[in-house]
C-alpha cells in the first residue's frame, strides 16, 4: 500500500485498508465532476425509486381489486426494489459520494454489499417466478385455482428470499468478502482477487443469483414464443370464447413481462459483464470508471419494475390512477394481469 495514490481515504479510517484492493491504489482520486454526477444520479434513483415503489405498494396492498394471489409476486417485486433503493442509494451511497470517501467503515461495507445482493437477487428471482407463472398459464393451461393458493404463493415468495439471501450471506461465514469498488464510495463482492475463497464467492453469486434466474426466464419466454408461433392463426382472431380471450390477455401480459426482463438485463448487464470479465482473469481492464457507473446504472431497475409491472396495468389505470392529478394515463389493455388472474379463477 506504500505506492497508494489515494491515501486521502486512510486518514479517516485505518480499517479501510482491509476493504480496499491494491488495484484501486494505482489510480488517482477522480475529479469533482465525477462525484457530482454520481451524487445526482444516486439522488434521482434513490428518491424516485423509493417514491414510485412506495406508491406501487400502496396500490397493490390496499386496493381489493389487486389482491389476487398472483399479484403478491408483484408486491414482492416492489418490496425488493424499494429495499434496493433504500439501502444502496440514500444515504449509504449518497453521503460518501458527496464527501468523496467511504465513511461507514468495514461493517457498513458488509451491510451495503449484503443489502445490494439480497434485494437485487430477490428482484431478479421474482421476475423468474413471474415468467414461469406466465409460461404455465399460456403454454400449460395452468388454470386450476386450487394450485395457486395464497399459501402456495407465500411459500414461493419465502423460497425466493431464502435463495436470494443464501449467496450474499457467504462472507459472514468466511467465504469471500465485501470490498470498496469504483470511486471507493460503494461496496460489492470481491470479484478481483484470485484466491480460492473469493473465486468461490464470486462464482456462487454469478451462478446462483444471476444465471439460474436468467435460465428460468429464458426457458419460460422461449416456451411462450414457440407456443405463440404454433398457434398464430388462433391468436390473430379475437374469439368470443372466454378461454380464448383469457389466453390473449395472458400472451399480452407475457410480452410486457418479457420487456421488463430485457430492461432488467439492460440495467444489470453491464455490471454483470464487468464482474464476469474480472472473474475470468482480465482484471487489468478494470478502472474506477468502468466499475462505478455500471453499478449505479444497475439500480435503475428499481424504477423500471413498478413502471411496467404496476402502472402499465389497465386495471390500475382505470380504477386507481385516474384520480391522481399527476398521473394521467391512457386506457389500454396492452398489459394486464387480468389474463393471469382470470386464468386462476376459472374452474
């Protein structure tokens, strides 16, 4: 650490030496403009993410028309996105960005890293569950309401949180660690070090938290696309039969769910790419700028999700949002969970 060009960090807390990797010590402190931009982006994501997800939770929780078991997954999605905005933006990320140094110490770094992993994985896993539900409703004609009871949904949600917490908890048991990255104002898992413990932790996060949910999502929507192509003639003509109408709504809902997944990958993809490059042994290509902004950009997913999964629903727009002076939306059935709900209400 003698050649460190950012010794300004160690003046505040000597423990920071334990969570700063040598690779970052070869770079000078970024200019003030970069910290200002990072702070502005953090404020935007934090306040908008908290506000929009809180409003989504209000609609989904207190409106009886939305209290179908399948909509509980959307509630879980809003909770995980709200948690991501609260724990990784304001104040844990914002204050260090303004002060240009990490002020929360080693324990704060572990809390920040764990929270980001937990809520980020929970969001992605919930998207995978929703995708699989769409797949069953559209392809497998999974219309038996007895199979998707409130109890079953709660068990699935419990599994989502257990699975999401499993991987970021590993450093608390001595496997891997959380370290500072980017402008050294945020923490993440150590994807740079090549020791066995760090590699096990990094690969576990990558496979368990990212690739496994992604595989489920790809399988589900690929199955839906194949089904739609096979039945294109039937789906191109509106039928007076209730099941056909329901099927069309399910397909439309699946299209919007797939769009949300694409946006989620668009947000998290750059960060996943950065981590993957490092895990493959190309750490020399990493710089503070390469790691800082993909990490911030990934948090934009907490804004995408409620916009598409909640506020695009025609049921909400027609019954709930039209009374809001600041939310005037056009009425449309392009996205709705009604197809899913009605599918589970049929006998």
